[in-house]
C-alpha cells in the first residue's frame, strides 16, 4: 500500500485538483466529501424549452441515483461563465433533501445568506443577483473545471483551499494515508517548537522521511 500511496502523492502534486481560483462560501466549515453529481449549465441564453430548472424532474431523478453524501458539480459552459446563478436557496433546499452536502461550479451562486444559514458549502466563480437563463444543458457525462476532469460518481474533497478528486480504488486507503501524513507533520512541528531544535536535528528528521516519504533508491 505504501508504494500506491506514494504514487498517488506524486501524481497529485500538480494534478487531481481544480486549478482555478474558486471562492469558498463558508471557510469556517469543516471539509466536505462526496460523490460527484455532474452536469453542464448555461445562464446567458434561454433554453429551447423548459425555461425554469423546476421543469427538469429528470435532473432530480438523476441526482437521486447517487449514493450520499453527494456534491453537485456543474460546469458553466457560457463564453462568460457566471452571467446568472443556477443555484440559490430553493435549488439548495432540493439538493439537501436529496443528500447533497455542497455545490461546486465555475459559475455563480446567489442567496448567500440562506446558503450560509443552512451551512451548505459552495465553491464558486462569482455571485449574481439573478438566475438569468440558468438551465441544465446536459448531465451524467464527464465535465472539466479548472483543468480537473470529473467523472460522475468521483469522490471529491472540498474545503477553503479548493477541490480535489480521490482516484478510484484509493478511498479505502485514505484514512491510514492521512494518519501517516499527520503523524509525520506532528513530529516535525514538535521539533520546530522544541527548545532543542537545531538544523542538524531538522535535517536528520527530513532525511528519514518525515514530511516527505523517502524515495526508493536503487
């Protein structure tokens, strides 16, 4: 398992997360994790039919098929994303009822006081006072936001720092991997705060693999 976790660590140095400056609605909330419910939206031009998203029960039915917790992830594919906000208080209430814990978009949101009151975490590109012509273009397909390709059902982790994906097959190993990282970091922090701190001790600790696991040498 150690080799698999090390490979994952190296991969996620510059991959596996949204490389885009998204705003975090509630930075004080603990991190959220869930299965991605993906779709594409537009807000700058009206749809051919079904002007309001309330007229898309198929969208809710699709969302309901996923295991909870869920994170709604919608890519705004307008030339200028965020003209209108697809998600506001009402959409948030429906999402929560269907087991969603948060919303991620490169587009806009609205009704910030209500979303904050309910503790519904959102990472978003901007805000808008209007839904404009917000509508679902399609759903159930892979999407891309900020260079991160997201498949339906991917496990996502989000907090004040941003959004990252957990590759399939690693979810069962996460708890131990996180515990190992925390132990290494705590050891280093303890040394830095110790009256016995020295460059020599710091170097020795880093050489034995604290903070970064040692690379395999031939």
